[in-house]
C-alpha cells in the first residue's frame, strides 16, 4: 500500500510540472498569435527537428506574403533567409507522442533585414559635396525626387487592384441591398469567420486551416489571380484589418460586410487577397 502511494506521489510530482509548463507555452503561443507585430507558423511531427524545419519553411512563406501585402517584391535568397532565421525564436511542446514547434519573428526585425522603411529616405541621404554650387545641388535634388517618384509608381502599379476592365471615368454605381447572395450556408459561415479577423496574419491562418479542411481550394495575391471575376476578394484597410469581402462578378459584386453591392474598382490601391471555395 505504501509502495503504491509512493508511486502515485512520484507520478504526480512529475506530471503536474509538465502540464503546467505546457500550459505556459500554450499561453505564450496564443499571446503571440494575437499580436499583430509578429509573423508565425507551427508544425507537429514525430521529431522536434523535423517540426522545426517544417515550421521554418512555412514561416518563409508567411514572410513572402507579408512583403507582397506591403508592396515589396523581394526575392528571399539563402542569405536573407539565414538572417531572418537568426532573428527567429521558437517554442516547443508535446502533442501526444509528437512534437509541436511554434516559430515566430517580429515584423520589425524582418523590416530591418530587408530594408523596408529605409528606401523612402535613401534619396535624401545622397552625399553632396559642400563645394557644389546651388545649381548642382538643385539638379541632384530633382534627380533624386524623380527616382523616388518612379519607384513609388512602380510599386503602386505592382499592387494596385485593377482586374476589372471598366473605365476609370465611369460613374460608381449606387449600392443596393442584397438579401440572398445565393451561397451555401457553410460558405456564408466561412465568410463571416474571415470578416472577424483582426489582421492579415489571422486571415492567412484561417485560410490555411480552411484549405486543410478542403473548404478553400486556393488563395493568393492580386498579381497571381488568373480569373479575378470568379474569385472572392478580401480587402484590407490601412491598419491591416479586413475591410470587406467581395463576391465573384465581372463588375457588380456582393460586399459581405454590409450585404450591399459594390465593385472591385472601388478598392484600387488597397491591399487584398483572393480565394476560391472548393466545390
């Protein structure tokens, strides 16, 4: 009897701290997921090493999408990936007999590595010799200004929503109330779930989950949408929150935020993602 009691007490002293530690790690993970300052991913596999490699690979995809949403076309070379990995942290916990590894990195660290936020100021830092006269300085300022304007136009052209062929001079149609968009109940529930997202990270996480559940067939950024008229469009506000979701259509579409009609052209210049439901 005493031996059994000793074994029970020993098991209690071993398991209780383990449960407490896992609960603490899980709490940290949830806090990071709710913080818009981080990019993150996770994987669960039979070994911690495999889970870490898989989570890092997914994280690089998240970084690439983050850059595209912020109007940056940067190819992630091996050197850049290693620099980002150096700033990446990870959390590990058990999920049954498998290892769950959660990796995350601050957006500010990614921005610093890739020079985001510095390109706009690099032209004003062009060294000008004090011996140059006023005319030469003015020419240098004009050249730098034109270069900055050209880069800004190129960036805008790469990310501006312009899948519609409608004329920019056409009058914007008056919104009309939509009582029934004609979608299955499960698709309406998925749209409502996406509208509740607080930022693009949460949107991508839910899209990936829906894709794993075979609800979403595929999703992507505006530049890789081959059939924009048949896609649903997630429109983001400047603060990164979901502005609305537009249904398919060649011109007039359903805006599911307020259940009225709208057009994709009304959201030119705003960040967006498209997706298609699985049939």
